[in-house]
C-alpha cells in the first residue's frame, strides 16, 4: 500500500482527535470548574533503512503515520468569581472536592473505594432533605462532627480538635428547620470593677428589703466611709471628727467623736455614731422619715432635740462639714416656762424646775412638783446639771449622777450618799415621742411625730392627722440640723442565664461598699435569680462578700450556690479567664468579662465556610459553632484521574507487567494536616471557579488542527492519485 496514503489517513484521524478535544474545551468554556484537555500526538511506526547507507552518520529512520498519544488534563486554576449561593465554594490550590452518589456512602482516605468522585465544581446547595448536593445531585462528602441529631444542634466543642483532622468522609446534611438545642446554665463567673466613688443605684433602692421598704438596720450597719455625699466620697479616714457643743442652763459642754478611734467616743458605722451622740449628748441623730414613719427615699440625716429641754447646739468637725451638718441653732421643742406659783396648772401641763421638766397628771391647781409627787411626774431630765462634788448647791437644787436625779434637802454640802442632804427623785428621764398612729387615741398635751415635725394635742377630740386637724393639734418649734443627701457606693449587675427549656432568667447582684479603708475594700453582695423581666425573685437571695487589697486587686470572692428548686447554679465573682475582679476608682463600675454555660433555643440563621473549609452554623441566639468541614483531597498524579462526565473525575486502575492494577493517580492525600489546617490551598466561600479553558489558545489550536487536517487530506488525495496513475501504467 502507498505509505503516503496511509500517512495521510492517520494524520486526518489524529487531527480529528485534536479538533474533537479542542471543540469540547470550547463547548465547556463556561462550565464551572471544568478542566480542559490538552491533546498530544505521537508517531505511529518507525523503520530503520539499513540497506540504503548503513554507515552514514545521518539518521535513516522512516516513520509511518501519527496517532493520538494522550488527552492530558490542564491543572492550572480557572478564575474565581463571586457567587450568591449559600453553599457555593471554590478551591484555590492543588486538590479536589469529594462527592458521592449515595446518601449512605462514605469515603475513607486510608481505604479509598469507588463510592466517591472528585470535582472542582463547587456549586453546591441543599436538597429537600437538607443534604448538600451539586446540580447533578451528587452529595458533598466531608467530615461530619455528629452535632446534628434529629434536627437539633447539640453543642460539643470538645470533639472538634479530635474529629476535624479525620480522614473519614461522609455526605453532609444541614436540615432547613435546624435549631440550637437549649442547655441550662450551671456555672457563671464574672469579672467586675467596683468603683468605690460611684453610685449607680439610688440609696433607697440599695437598702430596700423584699417589701420595698428601706431596711433601717442595713443603713445603720453601714460604714460611714462607704457613704457618698452629693456623689462625692466622704473619705472619713481624713475627715474623721465630729464636734458637738451644747449650751444649756448657763453650762457649756463639748463632745468630740472620731471615726475608727479605739477610745470611748470612737465609731465606725452610722449606727455607732448615732448611739454615741445619743448616749453622750442626749441629742438624736436619725434618718429622716416621711409621713408614714418610713425612712425617706432621699436618705438624709437630721440632728434634733427630742427632749423637752431647751438647748443651743453648735456643730463642727470635718466629718459633719462633709455631711452638711454645721452651724449653730437653738433646739427648743416646747417653750416650757419655769414653775409659776400663781398659775393653776391643768392636767397635762408642763413646768420646768431647775432644768427638770414635770407634767401635771392629777388634780388641777398649783403645787410644787418637788413636794407633790401625786400630781406631778418627771418626764425629762436632760436640762439638769451633772453633780459636781466641789460645787455648793442651794436647797431644792437638782442634779443628776449615774443615771439618777437628786434633790438638795439639807444645808450641808455632803455627798449624794448623805440622805439628810439629798433625796433621790428617780431615774434620769428622756421623753419618748412616738410616731403618730391614726388608730391610737391621744389625750390633751400628748406629743407625736408627724411628717418630721412634733405636734402637741391641744383639743379634746380629733378630726384627722395633726397636719390637717389644726383645731386639735399644734405644731411645736422643732428646729433641727439636716444633712445633705446621702448615697452609698454601689453597683448592680444583671446576667442572662437559661433554664433547661432555654427560657431566659436573670442573675442580679447588688454590690454595696461596706468597708472603704486605706488597707482594703470590702463589698457586700446580695445575689438572686429573677424571672426574665427582673420583677420576681425565683430563688433564695444569697448574701456574700468580695474583698480587695489597697491596690484594688481581688483578695477573696465567695463562691456561692443559687438554688432554684432542685437546680443549682455555681456563681463566682473571682473573675473570668483573662480578667480578675477589681475595685478601682478611675474605671466606671462595669462587667469586665464573664464565663457562663447554658444557651437559649436558637434557629439557624446563617451558614458560613472559612478558608480551612470548616462549616460554621450561626443561630439566632448568638451562638456560632462548627458542624463539620468540606472534604478536600489531592493526588500525586492528577493526570491519572479519569473523566466520567458531569464534570466529575474518578480514580482508575492500571496494570503493569501483569501485576494487579494500581491506582493511576496514586492514593488520595488528605487535604489537611493533623492540626486540621488545609495544606495545599484554601476554600473560598461564595465564590465559584470558572473553566480553565483559555479562549485564545483554544481558537489558535482549532485553527492549527484544522490546517493539519486539511494538509493531511491533501496528502491522502495525492497518494490516491499516485495509485491511480500506477494502475494506468499497467494498462
């Protein structure tokens, strides 16, 4: 046969192969993730022309025809374009996505099977069952962490580090109605800063009890140095003294009390200061009250004379100045006059004898209270002078000593033990004025408190409270000292927690500064669990404390247990992982960090895939957690993969020298390392990789193959013509 004819025929067939491959590339120029083929040719036969000139240094080989050698896969990457698909992904680097055709299939990197295929087409979406599939219905294979159970996402971050590097791949499924399973809170740890100069809540709210009334005892047990006046710290360690000067019956006395003094006039708490002033001076330092007798919400102090004795009081000292208690006043409740020998006294009238105040209790008329014990009773002895052994007293002079009142009855100046010179009248008396009670019956001349004032009954009947019934009640001069509005350093935290059904509850802690010394600060804490609105307590209220050193660093915080029926929540104020609680004045009171478990139910709101191929699910409760990862594998020899249509590749086996078949591409290599990080590239979420066909090269190849085809066709016809001519020679 004419070799020209044979060569032309093989050339036509070979270039037809090239044209077919190139036209296929052009046909798939817009196919997502398509890998172009590169046709390659080889000569078909070769023969050495040894009989022509075997000794010539020039080659004398003779080749016969051509054949297709291969249709190699182009491994260059295509372009990457953004996509709106929820699960569209692209892979940049060496490797392939793994897909399967069976929802129950799996692919083990150590023992690869034929259940998996490989593609660069990342146009995935979810089917009706929630499986992640491509447009052909093939399932995305990947690592499933097993956190989705019966449509509920169960948090378990502890397994992430163990399972994410796994080489066991299976179809991935994300149900549309997936929700985050609620878990109840069992532990809460807070790091807070408590500013000793800051009052977040008004004082009345800090000291309110469960009924909403201000707890008098709680206020009185408060360290003076923890109070704020006009939002400014008192600093009682510096402004530490209280001075009270009393002028009465031509006698002047001065009393000095000091904060944190170990002496007999020392005090620390507000209650201790009140007691010292009462015991030493007879004056009353009290919390201002409203018309109902309850402590006024605007917590203020008032210093007043609740006795019937008249006195001039002058206040001083740095602590009183800070509190706004200063100046001089006459504290006269009643203008009680000295006993008048010409007056007829009615029952209930008062009279003063040598500083002592007596009240007529029987038989109207005149008599001397010192001689008529049946008609008069001692009601107030504050104005009586203290006994002085060196003084000389007149007959009927009154003195007091060791809680007793004595009357001079003899001429001698002997001591109080001499019964011929002194007569004991009874114990020292302080008149007690009670708060007005509308249910009580009051007699003429009775005294009551109402709306921070003292009233005396002047009529025989009653038509209402003292403020409204002017006919039967008379307000008395009740001059007093009133302090500035007081607060206390405090803070309130509210932390969301959840019950076993995912319903929100609140842990509320109220912090009140108890001790604000230069060495340490101690805050008391009242903590309870409230309902979701914060209006009702649903647990016991637990009182604890937290202590800080002089630098504001935490020394000790009590760990407490909050009980809600059979449920227990461990609550700590020692700090979070990276922050400890502090008490620093240059930082506002605030929560610095928190660690807690438990979450409420959450609906699936977003799916995201990071560069490592990790699939993260975000829920409406604010939780974002990994559910698995996209399967990625690589091969040593991508050319060993076989196209099977549908933009898919599969592994193929070849045999060598009659041995069992081996995988042409080499065994698959897992796309991530033991730490779970991708090794050969990265995943791009909401991107797609275009076809890697180069249009210019494809068109050039098409022209080249077309010309090759035409030239071989010409060679074929030339060979045919030669054969015809040879036949004609025979004729």
